[in-house]
C-alpha cells in the first residue's frame, strides 16, 4: 500500500485522492469482470476471422504505387467483414479520419435529389458541414442532397411518430449516430439501434441505414451490422485500431454499398483494386487483434470516472450504474475553469507531452472553442487517454480511451486531483 501511495505521489496524486479512488473501485469488481467476458468473446471473433482468412507473415508486406494484388490489404478487409458479419469491407489508410469515412459512405450512396434523414437529432459537429447544416464547399447540400432530422423525445427515446412523418419518397438513407458526440444524451445500445432500423425499414424496405459506429466497436458482443445496418462506419485511430493503427478508417456493409464507397474513395472503375498499404499492415492487423482488450480497459476507465465524479455532485452520462454502449464518459462540470482543470489532469497523466497545458482553441470543423487533452503516440488517437469538449453550457468534458486500464485509472485520478487543487472539489 505504501509503495503504491509513494508511486502515485510521485505522479502528482495525493493520498486523499488515491484512497477515494480505491474505495470506489471495490464496488466495481463485478462490472469489470463482465467487461472482461465481453472482451474474451470479441477476442475470439477476431482470432477466428484471422484464422479463417489464413493470415500469414506474407500479409504484412508493404506495397507502394497502385497497390495492385495487395494480399495483406485484401485479407484485412475480409477479416473486418467476417468480424462485423457483413458482405464486404473497405479498410484503408487512405481514409484520413472517422469524418472522412462517413463522408465517403454518404456521398457514395446519395445522389442529387435524394434525402438524408437523421432520426436521432443533430449529428456530431464535424458532420454538420459535410451535410450542409452549416454551409461549406462540397457539402452534400451543395450537390443537391436534402436533409431532414427528427429530434429525440424529452426522455431521449426515439420519436417514432415523428420519424414516420418525416420519411417520404425522397428518403434514401437514414444515418444513426451510435455515440453521444458532444451531446449529453445516452449512447444507443445495439438492441435499440436494431429496433430503430426495423422500424424505418418497415416503412420503406429499400431505405439504406448507415450507423456511425465510432467509439462503440467491441463494447458489446454484437455490432449494428448484426441488427440490419447496411453500413457501419468508424475510425481506425479509435476502438478497432487498438492504439497501433496510425491512420485509417473502415466501412463494413453490403457489397453494393461498399463497392460504391470504394469507387468514391478512389475513382469509378478502380474501386478497391488500388490503394497501397505503405507498410502499415502489421500495425493494422495487430491493432485489430488487440482492440477487444484495449476497449475493455477504456470502458473500465469510463465507469471508474462516473463512479468518482457522480458522488461529488456532477452529472455523468452515462451515470454511475447505467449499462455502457461506448467508451465515452461525459461529465458536466459547470464551468470553463473546471473543464480546463479536468483536462490539465488528463494531460498531466500522459506519457507524451505531459508538460503541455491544454487550453480552449478554435478547432477546424467546430462552431465553439474546443479544449482537448491528449498526450498520444498517434496524433488525435482517442482510443488513447484523452478528454475534450466544446466550451459551451453545460460545460461537459468527454473522457475516453486509455490503452491500458492502469493508464485510464491514473488519468481520471489526476483529473480529480487538479479539480481539488483548483478548489473546485472537496473530498
């Protein structure tokens, strides 16, 4: 015990904060054991897919130029398709981020005159310019795609009557954002998403459904593609990259949808035939292999955060006892000062750039100033320990990641220590 206290003291965590954390952890043993079982199941899925597709050392060879006959790239896409139980997958380092992956999926499957429907309210900030909710060159709106949304009901459930009224002959694609983004609504479970998909397809059977799966992969034993989604989309520097993928995104879904995405990403007529892997295959395969256990550690960190902060009077989404469907923990801190203190703690726990001070700034793609704390090995990798949020009421910070549970634990303890040091919390 004294050895641990001394170690945490050296890292800037006081005895008082450490002991408060240890007391909290005693009540979480059963929940953590269940998370480990989910990780074990998902690990089996990934290993099974790799074995089925006969992954060998030859798959790790680098390719350049056009990337024709890239065995490693093509087999990785088969592995993703098998894990997500889809007909096809597009997994490429040429996809620069999650927003890019979503843009490819939307622009490939929507044509001028089509309408995009969000039945879960306003999409995440960066997607608003893609759609044209906020004006931007090359938005879907500029290319003749209209947009309609149905807000959630006051209790954060789906407005089925409103959705039925909003759907019409132009409705081509329904987009469902699984995670909360910069909102303080619950993340949707795969079961809830499945019910929503079944509802919209009962109204219009040929409507396409895309699920923004960012931050949700491997948190449950099933994915939205198991419950009717035509496409599931995400970033490789979040959950499925396991902290090793240095860039990239994925789109898993029906062959027809994925083929169109490939033509949009590269060029009509070329599709998935081109796109060199640039020597990244080992990182992409190994990251996907590690992802189930990395996600489990991050989820434990999120639960620990809620159970630390909620008893101190801060609203947490999800709350301390609710079921989890992504790795993000929102904590409403009530002031810009508190957000800066919280983020200072996360930054101070990082292995990289721990000496830096996170401050709000004008970040591309956002209307409000955003504060971000991350000392990551890979820039912007939010499966690594990080915290961020827009500087606007209710001044919620979004904590996520941690490549190991131990690092996530240190980060959240450091955040609380900074809050105590700033006089914002009394233990």
